[in-house]
C-alpha cells in the first residue's frame, strides 16, 4: 500500500479534504441539478478571468489540459490561416506538433528554454511574416518554471488583428490574469492546476465573437469547441458527451475554496511565498536555481544537480519515503529536477521538505 504523500508537482496536485469529499456523490449528466453546477462554475471562471458573460464564455472540454489546447488549435484555426507559436519549452513544442498533425500552416518562434519569449522577438516575426492570423504561446512554461510576459506581448499582437491563444494551464487561478485587458481571445487551463481541483477536464475561456466565427471549422467531433459551446448554451450547461461528473463537483468545490482563500491575488501570494522560501532554502543546501529570478514563476522551480555524482532516482525515492513527491527535469542542456509548490501546500510544508532534503544530503 502506498503511503500518503504531498505532491510537489505542477498538477495533479495535493487537494483539500473537502475537494476530495465532493466526489462522494454520483450525479446524472442529464439532471438539472448537475447542469446547474456546470453553469455555476462556467460563470465563476469568467469572474476569475475578470471578464463578463456579454463578451466571453467558459467552455469545458473532457480530458487533460492538452485536450483543451488541441480543441482550440484543431477547431479554431482554418486551412487558410497561419499560426505563429512562441516556444521555450515542451508545451510550446506540443502546440507545434498539433499544428503539424492537422496540417496547419505555422511558424515556430523558438528560444532557449532558460529564456522568456519577448515582445521584441514577436515583433521581428510579425514583421517577417505579415500573413500571420493566429498567435499562440504558453504563460507559465513548466518545463523549467519560467513565466512569459503575456501582458506585454498579447495586447501588441491583438492590436494587429491577430487572434490570440494563451495556454495558461499552470497559471490560471494562481497568477493574476486580466483576460480582457490582456486582449486574450482564447485562454486554456485545466481543472487540476491552480484552481486546485482534480484531473478530468480542461476549459477554454473564449471571446464569443471570435469563437462564434469558427462554426464548422473543427477537424474532429469530440474536440469541436464551437459545438460544445453551442450545446451548453442551448441546453443550460449540458455537455455533448459523458462528462466527468465527480471531477466537475470537485471543481465546483475548489472554486468556492479559491474565493474563500481571498481569490487569485491571495492564492498567488501564498504560492510566491512558498517559492521564495523553497528557492532560498535550497540554495542554502547547495542547490542552484536554473531560471533567473526575474523570470521565475511561483508555480514550479527547476534546480541544477549539485554535483556530477548526484543520483536523482535515489534522491526521489528517499524524499518519497519522507512523504514528498517531486518531478524530474525536462530539459537536455543542464541536468535538473523540479519542485512545485501549488495545491494544498503551505509554508510549514516547505519547511518540512527542506529539513528532509538536508537530512538526505548529509
């Protein structure tokens, strides 16, 4: 039997007992009470995004966060469009792979995984490729833990009449984002990240006029974003296909808990405090942070191996025995591992983690 441990990962993450308990009920997907829950969380997501239901809608999609991203890429970018993708990690590359699979004309703006996408680079590419119609980028690239400046880049891109797509998988709900002010047309996130629910569905916050113009563009049935939206509008929150009912109720509870904590700003501050405590403590133990502090997100932190002899697998299993689960590294240039601090993780948990690591490193 696996002992209970704290997930120090960028999602799935450790959830509250009340979120877990919310799954202890079997809903019918057709029932009006269940549809009301879906409608309620759709409205709550718009509040978190700081947008109104007049201009935006929230559309859940069954599956992991990647399903949500693929839903947007496959059903809103036409064969006549051209997509520019900002890439500084594995998740930007994944969007490029999707574009390849669907035969979408695209240009990849690739930078080193340890550096952010910049407005200057985006300007260069837009000047070089004036036929760009859509632009996609990652907000928090958890390959390394870097945060990209969407608030600088997206408004500029939008001002050029380009449809904007932001993968905010690991940041929405934990980092303040004003979707309207930032001129985001599609923002994608997931139930099991900073909202602190459990895995099972993703969601897209979409500008209605932009989404409604994509009717009939979808290349798949189940990932048709417009059709999912249309069905929910027509039938008061009914999903087109079987939805993860237990996950939905857990998410509904998690959104209430986000509000009770003080909203995104309060949760962001807790995450920031966790990250700073973690980074400072790890550096005192001889570990170096990979990403420059000014680009570091409060979601997950990459640490460089302290010595050439460092055995991550041994380190991982010893930490797991102490009740903590972390992530291996995901870049090739430098040997790293990653520690997340989102979910039901607090300052005292970071203190206990650092004590455990200190003992292991002896």
